[in-house]
C-alpha cells in the first residue's frame, strides 16, 4: 500500500498582516496554499498512491472561503479521475466546518467522524476521529477502533501529542500509547514542525505545515509518502512549498554609504533563494547605530533591493545593534525578558483585549487595520522599538 499524507494546509488562512506590510507578498501567499494543494495532487498522481490522507486543519476556520473550497473540489476531482480516493479528518481549526454546505465536495472523499471512524482502502483499514469541537482537551485515542486482523491499519489523528512548544494541548496523547495501539502507521497533524517517530511495529509522522505563513513556520514545507509492504513502513518527505520564509542575517559593519549597504543586501538576498522556491525574508541587520542608520530608511532600502532580486520579498527588518561592552548586557537581558514575556499566553490575552478597545475607538472604515491578525506584528514592533531605545541587540529572535 502507498499513501500520501498531508496536514495543516490552512487553505483559507488570513494573511492580512503580511499584506499590510507587503501587498505583493500577501498576494503570493494567498495563491501559495492553493498551489501547494495542486502540487500535492500532482505528486499523488505521479506516485500512483492508493489514497491521500488529510490529517486535519485543511481549512483555517469553520466558514470556508468559497475560492478555497472550490480549489479543494477541483483537486479532489483530479484525484478521482486518477482513481485515487481521499480520506479526511477535521482538526481544531476546521472542527465546525460543514464541507457539504454547498453540496458534496467529492464522491471520492471520505470524512471520518466518531460515528464513522473507519474506511477500507484496498488492503488497508484507515481509521480516524475528527474534532467535533474547536478544543478537545482529552485524548481521542480511546475512541479509535482496535486494529482489524489481516488488514494494514492506518490511523489519522490531529493532536499535540505529549505537548509541543507554542501549541495548546489539543487532544493530547502519549506517544508510547499511540505507537502501542497496533496500527502500522499514524498520519498526524496539528504541530507545524516535521517529526518522525518510530517504534517496534509502528511509525508516526507529523508532516509539518506544507506552506508556512510567517517566519515562525520554517520547518514544514512537505507531505509524506508512505509505503507499507513486507519490508515494513518506509516514509519519504515530498517537498511542496511555494514560498520559504527565512531569517537572513546581514552584517553592515564597515558599510558607510548606501551603495555599500545595497551590495550587502543584494548578496544576502541572492544567497537566500532555495532551489526554485520564492523567499520571504526577515532581514536581521547587525552593525553600529551609525552603520545601520535610520531603521525606516534601511527597511525601505532593503525592499528596493529585493525588487531587483527575482523571487525575493522582504517580510520585515529587525535591527541588532552591535554591543560595545559589558555595560550593554543589562539592556540585552531586559529585552530578552520582554520577548519571553510577550510570547506568553497571558500577555497575548491582555494585548488582544487592549487591541479590541483601540479597534472600537476607530472609525469603521479603518477598524480592520487593528484586527487580531496584526497582533504579532504590533508586539514585535513594540519590543524592537524599545530595544533600539535601550541600545540593546534585541534579545531572543
């Protein structure tokens, strides 16, 4: 048996923050998730798989964007014409989504639920229990059927496993319990960083997000090709992403004029292109305050240079002024503490409440500028401003 396993497509994920900073990059990202879906289907057909497994969060919320739903229907139709069924579970983001709201998406799509947790695919039994609420605080493993004797048993699960940094404990499940359940392969979703887990008799894979949406998501970009035969379970990463986010350090030491800065930026941007993929770059600029100059001017210069390098976008620029001595260490430590505090759920909850109050005070025609999607950029920008005023390097990335 051969499967292609993907998770966390987030087809209609909002990208307003990126679009506000860089409209061209925002448009590219909007198209990228749908293009990645097309690449997934291309790979499934080329590899002649027996099925494509979607392990949750195919969409970003419970009200699917019409264009994204149409794109999914089109690609599932391509799979159907190739004789390849698809199996899907819903994750925490799309738990409340009614995929059949506008009619059946595809007659070859099997949606697994607590009421219908198993579908036969050739010589395999594919099991899955999707989310029925946006937050599932308990393990879903007890709801999974026992392995069917004489069948290759494959499980789909959307879970944070034992817990993952930056992820809430959705449907937590012990890795040992999972691998000991008796299935040959577990197709996981939810954590956006790729990971492969092996134990005697079983393999579990978290494929990672196939198309990152910010510089915090640089470890996905793929689906997983799974082959199960007499030799056991083999897995192979299949690259899918259209656009790669990257942190790119640029050292401006000794660059005393605009021409020298242009040269440093262009060399860094050209080196940042990965294969044929587009690159969305977070410029991490180091140098003295005089070498870095005005932050707004340097960011504008970086964007101008990026327009001359094919396939490169500047997401944003952050400054890390060069330290001059031990006296600067307290400022560095303070900014590092600020960044750690800003990353906590409590801080973000308070910031979200403050943002809501500010939004309520704005005229309705510009209220969306301060929507929740702008929160991360506002927090990072505030800490960056304080770092510059303190003369610190900027703390943790």
